[in-house]
C-alpha cells in the first residue's frame, strides 16, 4: 500500500457513496485523494488505486490521462493552469499566459528549476465572464488576472 491510512480512509468514505458492486465509480475521487497526498500519480500509485478499487490498472490510467486535473508526471509545488480556450484567449488569457511564461522563465508543460511552479494550458473553467481565469493546484480559481494580480499571486505563492 503506497498511500497513508488517512488517504485510504478518505477513499473508503467516497466508496460509501456508491453501491458496493460499483467501487470503480469512486475512481476520480480516489485519484484526487492520491494526488493530493503524493503530488502526482505515478504508475505505481495508479496501480495501487486500481488494486484498492478492484479495477484494471489500464482503466485507472485512462481516467488519469483523460482529465488534465490529474498529474501523471511530477509537477511543481504550484501548478498554474491558464485557460486558453477561445473566450478566455480573446479576453486576455493568451496575454496572461505569456506574462507568466516570461515571469517564471518557463513554457507551458514546464516546471521552474526550483520546483515551485508548473505552468499548463487549461481547458474551459466555466468562468468565461471572469477572463482571464486560472486554477492553482486544481482548487483555487483566480479571475480577472491582470499583470498586477499575477505578480501578487506569484509573490503570495512564493512565501
């Protein structure tokens, strides 16, 4: 078992939301719990989740690689997902992404040398009216991201 007992308790809590013969229904929640603990989903962690849920490892991997909220490679302490879908792109998403690339000295799908930041392009986050938008570690949505707000966000995360 690769996860902590607390992680398995959390997964068990998710399993109670589904019929006993449909444990695979909790795969997204289990992957999120594993990722929160490990930072990313290694093949070994995905195999462990598959074993725990009684699923084929390939089925777990298919879920993990389909959704961009799951990290199947190591990422920085802070993963910043910039929405670059058309509405956000037209409302400053591309500009915000370019600004972050310049400030961090990395491109999309790269991590800063100190391991602090990974920058990725994100799919629609459902907040087109708040563009440009981004997510930090899949949990914190940031809206109306001007250069000043981007600077403030980076400074806050560096602390």
